[in-house]
C-alpha cells in the first residue's frame, strides 16, 4: 500500500533530492576542498589549533543563537561555561541555550570520532541531536508555543506529534515523518554519491531536512548541527577552524529567503521533474556552498600567523594601558606560545631575555591577565583566548548581526 500525505503525494513529494549538475556547484566544491585543506595548516601548532577550535565552537553557539533571535555575548558564554550563569531572566536563558549548543556539539564530535560507521543521516542520529540539546537545558526552557500562542512541552528526541505551517510552507503530516526521514537517509546516506558531489549533497540535505521539519521545536539547531557533522565527515571542517553558522547568520535574511524559495513547488515543466522547484534547490545549494567558502577564506586570512602575532602585540601595547611594565617581554612570551603551542617555564628567561626572577614576573603577569594558561603551578604555559582579547586577536569574528555586515 502506498503511503500518501494530505496532498495525495507519495513520499517522493520532496523530489528532487539532489540538483542537476551545474558548473558553479562543481567549481565551489573544488574550491572548498582546496581552501579547507589549506586552513588546516594555517597554524603550525596542534595545541594552538585546538585552542582556536574551542573558541570557534563558542562562536558557533553565538551565531546559532543569533540566527534564532537570541544574542549571547562572548563574555556571557565564557561565564556560563564557568558555571557562573546569572539568574536574571533573558540573559540567563540565552546563556543556557549557548552552553547547551556547545555541549551538544562536543558530544557530537566525540561520537563521530568513536563511531566511524555511524549513520549521521538516520532518524536515530537526528533525534539524538535534538535530545542532546534539550536535555542540556533547564526544564523551564523545554517549552515552546504554537502559532496560536498555546504553550506545550518539547519532548527531547521525539518527532513532532502535530501538524505545522512554517511560513508559506506546510511540512509533511506528523504521522508520515518516519517515511520522509527514511527516504532522506536512503538518499543522503547513499555510499554511491561521488566525492565530487558530496558537498552538494550536504547542501541539499540541509534544505530537505529543514523542509521535513521533523521536530516540534529546535529544527534549525538540529539542521545546522547535522550539517556540521556532515562537513566533518567530508573532512572540510578545517579541523574545527571555521563554522557555517557565522555565514548563515551574516546573511540571515538571504538564508531564510533561499530556504523559502527552495520550498516552493516547481514553476513549470522547465523547473525539473520533481514536485519541488529544481531551480530553487540549485540556487540554495549555490548559496550554501558560497557561504561555506566565504567563511573558510575569512578564517584563513584571520589565522595567518604573522598577522595574528601582530594583533597580539597590538593588544598588549594599545588595548592594555594598565600594563605598564614588561610589555616587550610579555609580547615575546605570548608570540612564542602562539607559535609553538607549549612553553616550558625553564625556557621563559631565554624567550623574554631576562634573568629567572624577572622572567617569573612576566609569566605571572601573563597568567594574571589570562593571556596564558597553565595546568599547574610549575606546568607548561599555553596561549589563552579569553573574551576580553577576542576583538583584538580575532577582529570581526563576533559580529552583532544578524542582518548582514
């Protein structure tokens, strides 16, 4: 028996699931693979790359919140991660949303490492992402409202049990969701997708998952986390050194407009042979890949080591007027840590050009200012990226968008 939705279509209503070949898509795919590979080698130290990746994860939560209309400043995210969340209404709510996103992303990345055969396109994984996010929120934030204003409890990890309208788009009926998700997994989990088409498939899947709208709330977050997992699987995440969400937030209006355009029924016989606009899907995929490439290139320029070292020095001399002694020596130490990743304390006198007693003062100053970190009193020193240096070290990384730069 053929299962049909309220329109009388079969599950193939969401065809086409992949756009036809297009030279722009092929060109963008090649550029992304090339630029993402170069980004991985932008910082010579693995330790520094990992520290930047932690920062990018926090940035990802900032922009994911911003896309949803919630603004959480980097310093507020920093305090929340340190379990210093103030109980003052909206700010506290936004901090909880940011930390839940970060914790979910960490768990997701760990699961991808530990389960190489995990099917990230399957209903189980998508529901797991949803559950992981909402279970990291306090109970009072596990509620949403219908379009009529009625409050309801969000069930973490459960597919929606009611029908919805999303703007002009009516997603599949709730009792057909498993059929649509099964088709979704079959297509995007197909191991026969050519490597040259893999990024186009990720872009297509981003839209089609949003189109299915499997959950009562939190669909946008799940879709972006899923896309992040897919980019990791294709090894174009730059080892965590860039994030799609910044680009989607940067062009938030265009992002939603492209999603809506790809929701529409096909215009005529020249607009593909499926039920949804083929040109709409192609244009969305071009936008998605252009956005990804833009963000990879942005981070590539931002993380060029000579420029980063110059910005660190600029911060010490221009943004920290309260530091009146050992500025030059402090700069040497910070730049060494940013270049090498780990500095043994015995090397500090050599690096800063001072006797051990004076060198310890420089170390103490760097630790007090939060510009270096350590794991113990005598342990090695590592570069640190507290919220107060982000505008200096990484200008334009955090922007008060979401309506375009």
